[in-house]
């Protein structure tokens, strides 16, 4: 009995000492942790908590806190990138709306106050006004389209559709534009039907945006291509041109909202910068992927990939 009591007393002493050491460690480390956290948050620094301790529970707490700090830092970085993107977007929106509206106001003022123009010349000016108003209208429509996409308010109806047919229809829609601008057009679309799961209208919009982009920025090369092919289980549509291409410094931003090649904003081939963003969002909504490669004045290729639906038959 005396032996049992001695063992219990010894165990109680060990437990008490252990508890004392844990309390001492926590009492020493917690003020440091608290003060360091306040400092990191106040200065928005990238520092992390460094406390060496043998206490497993405290180590786990420190790991969790540092993970939370990593997430916080990433959140701040994302917010900074978003603000920069929004500032650039607002600047580009202002430019894209102001330019045609300034021209419209100039034409209207001329029509109202300059009596030297004949009726025929006034009609020509009014036609130009109409063109600029339509340009603004199309731009605003693109803004709404992007807003609907990013709020998931754009209905996507996935069906088994013939990609060969849609590719042919898309390139035919640009026949007059390509002919009038002197483009050589190279088409490689199989005669047989190639089926994918996608939304027909959304896929047509994607191809139209890629084709108009190739015409706008590929005008120096005067060559445009559209191809459709199958690789194992994938169906790949490629729109390419031999124009000025995309420099290395632009590759990570080319799909951003309202991003345009820096010299495009002062060129006659000026674009809104929304076409590629809308194309990418639509492709992703349809469970596809879009990528590009570019060698300036050699070949710039935008490739859209979908899974083959497995239903292939002769047309």
C-alpha cells in the first residue's frame, strides 16, 4: 500500500512538473506570437512566426497561423492585381468610348454650323456619325456580354454539335471582309462531320472573336488560316495569322479584360480588348480550353480544344 502511494505521489509530481513547464512555455511564447502577429498585419509584411518549441499543440498552432498568413498575403496580392486590372480597364473603357464620341460630336457640330457643305456631303457625314454610334453600341454590348459571363448569367446549352459545319459557317461570315482587305485564306476543315459537346451559339461567338482578332492584328501578314482536326480524344480548332503577333511581355495578359497590344490603341485597327476575354470565358464555360503560341510575323495561333463526343459520321 505504501509502495502504491509512493508511485502515485511520484506520478503526480511528474504531471505537475510537466504542466508547469507547458504553462511556462506558453506564457513565454504567447506574448511574442501576439505582438509579432500585430506587427505583420500592421506592416503587411511577408514575415512568418518562428518559434522553436517542443510542445506539439503549440507547433500545430504556429503552422496553422503561418498558413493563414500565407493565405492573407495571397489575398492581398490578388486584390492588388485586381485593382491594377480595374484601373487599366477603366482607362481603356474611357478611351474606347471617348474616341468615337469625340468624332461624333465633331461631325454633328460641322453639320449644324458649317453651311458650305452640300446635302450630299451632309449625308456622308451623317453616315459616318451612324458608323461611330454603332461602334459605341457594339462596345457597350460587349461590356454587357462580359458582365453576364462573369456573373454566370450567360445561358450555356450543351449539345452534340458538328464543329466542321460551324467552322465553315464562321469563316464564310468573314468572306467579304477578307476579300476586301486582300487576305489570303487557308482553310483545313474535314468534309466529314466532327462532333463535340458545346453550345452552338457560344462556339460561333468564340470563332468570330478569334477571326476578327486575327484580321485586326494580322493585317500586316495578309494571311489567315482556320483548321479543324482530331487528335486522339480531342477536337482542336485553330485560328492563325502571320501578323505582328504577341511579344513575350504580353503573353500573360492577353486574355485580361480590355487588354490590347500597346500600339493597338493608336492604330486604325484599334480593338476593345474584350474579344479574347469573352472567347476564353465562353470556352471555359463549355469545359474546353484555349491557348496560343506566337512568333511575330511568322505565325500566331489560337487553339481551342474540346473533347470529341464520339459521334462521327459522314456528312
